[in-house]
């Protein structure tokens, strides 16, 4: 943790600090009991994939070859299939789901799926190969975990700099967010994603932070009406220069504001 982020946290009241930690403990929630998890059988070992409602399992069974129920559990058997073959079959099924209006979210971006999409103490390890890549909006539809970065910016005056999300965002429009955040697209490392998103969302050059590091990762999960949104979040804290003036470049952020520690928690309590 950087000096400025530690300063920010240390200047929270005991009550605010306990409340914030409680919120973090509630960041990973399971869906209702009538949802089921499906498995990917590759090279003989079943891999737990994601949570979906029962009717979606039936749709997957009718649309994906060798997707079936075995001893009460649902499996997609893809023995010895290549990365490209698995990606193609799953992407085509998602496209049909979208065409049939069974899947609303389509981002026109591809993301990789990794087996170890769980919280881990070494998030910067980049030697793992993905299993497949599919449309970004398909991850919550399939209940599977994607990867994203969350960047917090702290000033020398003990404040946090946050962006206000565009009113046109499909998720949490008009609410305050991190300095910047974004999903890791196919082929990206966390650092590549950091460099791209920092420029797009805040107009800042990552070269200002040549020794940036990732603090770690945690799992954020939330069951919605028709999907299960699960993200492995890589957290980065930045010490910001005093004259920093972020300017959004991609239309996803309305403005940036500075909050002191207590005001930050109050805004969160008020669901802002």
C-alpha cells in the first residue's frame, strides 16, 4: 500500500473503517438455490465454470454439442478441442442467444477466460494460458469470471480522486467510481489494461508511474435477475502529482471530483 493510500485509510474513523471492511466482506455473493453451476470437461478434468438459471442449461444443452447432464451435474465435454474451436463454438452460441433477445448485453469486445479466476496472492503472474475467448457481455450470461482492473488515485492532501460515471453507462450510470477501471481484453496483461484504460478514461500517460505495481486481487460477485456477474479485480493505487488534471477521452466519465476520507464513506453510504 502506498504512503498516500495508507494516509487516507488511517484518517478514516474507526466506525468508517469497520463499515468499509464490512462492505468488502459482502462483495462476493452467491445466487439463489435454484441456480446451477456448469462444468467444462477438458482433458479429463471437470472445471467449475459459472452459475446460470436452470432454463439456460437447457438452452446450452440444445445449442452446444456434448453439453449434457451427468449424474445430476451439467458438463460441456470438449476433450482435446483447441482454444480456437472452443472459443468459436461458445461465441456462436452467445451470438444466437443475443439474436433471440435472450442475452441483452453485447459489448463488441472479447475477453479471455482463465481457470484460476479466483483471488490469489500473486496476481501479476502472467504465464497462464487462457482456455477460450468470447464476447465480453457473454461472461455474466454464462456466469463465468472475467478479469478487470480498479485504479484508485490519492493526492498529497489525503484525498481520493474519483470519476463520475456517464449517465449513458449500462451499469451504475451517474455514480461515482474509481479514478478509472476497465475489463482486461483478450491478450492483455493487467499492466497493458492499466495503460490503455488510464489514457482512455482519465487522459493520463502511464509513463508517469514507471514502477506501478498491483496490490493483489479479490473476487466480486453479484447475482442479477438474468445473469451472475463475477469479476476478478486487480487493484492498483496511484500517488497523484499535485497538478494532475484528468480529462476523460472516451465519453464514459462525466467529471472527476476530490473527496476526503469521511466524505468518501458518506457518499458510499448514500449509494452515490
